C-alpha cells in the first residue's frame, strides 16, 4: 500500500512550521528556507521508502504552491 503524504510549509506568527498527516505543525523554524529544506529532506526520505509525497508552501494570500519533487536536498 502506497501512502500519499503532503507536507505544507506554513507561517505561524513569528516562525515557520511543517504540517502533515493532519498534524497542525511540526517543528519551529526561524526562516521559510529552513522549514522548506527540512520538509524537502524528509519528503525525499519518505519517497525512497516508496510513498507518494508532495511538498507545498503556503503563500501570504493563503494559496499554496507545489514544490517540485527532489531526490536530494543541498545543505
């Protein structure tokens, strides 16, 4: 069975979080870039396990933008 997992990078007050699987937010990141790198790293790991993974970033106006899938993330 292949799970479909969606990570959403979202701003919460003065920090950034990553929401997924019904969770309201994981981690506290000082910048959007830090949160996005963490989401992409974990998405690549979960994708290697055979699951379908998407990473989205919420914009200020509330819409979301899909981030292309990556097999590796630069530091």
